[in-house]
């Protein structure tokens, strides 16, 4: 049985906040190529990896505020409105102020970190504070106590089991989407008599 250690999120990765470039300045967003993620982009999001949000920002926009580019495999964690959306950056991204993302250390497996944050979602949410809406600060996020396997190899073993299940879920979702598209394409043709049922082999 693997050995687990008690530590904090700050011990296994770098916690990074985000910011929003001034929205009234067109040059911050127009024809932007830098992926910029907001919690809204993760609403209803069911995958693990995200490459971009609804809007990109420009280099000017990036330099206009305190948001910063984070590398691929950073784990994004929404820290307000709501707390607890989790996704893995598929490529370099930055975020608005609604995130406390974690860039894993070299001895931390990013996929394990993803599942670790999902597992601790309620715990982190309960640490949020605020009157209008609850928010988790960077210092709170860094100091969340967690338990992790002592070696990255053991982390990967745990993550691989959960990841294999998610692979199947994502494949099944893709199959269901394809079947739904097929049904929607056939529905008007079959109901209008345009297509003969005997022509189909389903």
C-alpha cells in the first residue's frame, strides 16, 4: 500500500489568480489569440480539458492587467460564482479573477491534481468567505490541507484508474451525440415519407 503524506495545496503547486482586461478598450479583445477563461466557460462543461473560452484577449489585454499566462496542464479551479468548477488547461491559458488555478510542481502529477481538487471541492467551498457571494482567496487556497501519495508514480497510478473511467464516459458521450445527430437528420425524412424504412439498416 502506498504511503500518503499530509501537506497543503501550496506545497504541491503554485496558486495563480487572474484578472479581466478593461472591457471598454477594444484593443484588449479584438482579434485576440490568447485563451482567456472565465467561470461561465465551465458552466455545463463536462470534459476534463479546456483549450479556450468564449473570448480571447490580445497581448495588449494581457499586459493591461494582472492576469498571467499559465502552461498547459495547469488545473483551473473557479474560486467564486461558483466555487468548484475544475478543468485542465490543454494549452497556455489565462483566466479572469474568478479562478485560483494551480500549476503543479515537477513532482506533482497534473491529472492527480485535477482529481484531488474535484475531491476537495466541498471542503474548499466551505472555506470561502464574503457577504455578496462566497470567494476563496489565494492564501486560503494555498493553505488547504490535503493528503497525497508521497511519490509521483503513486499519484499517476491513482489518476490512471479515474482517468480510464472518464475516458469511457467521454467516448460514450461522443457516441450519444453522434446518435442524436443521426436521429435528428432522419426524423424529418422518415416522418415525411421521403426515406423508405427498408433502406435503413440500424
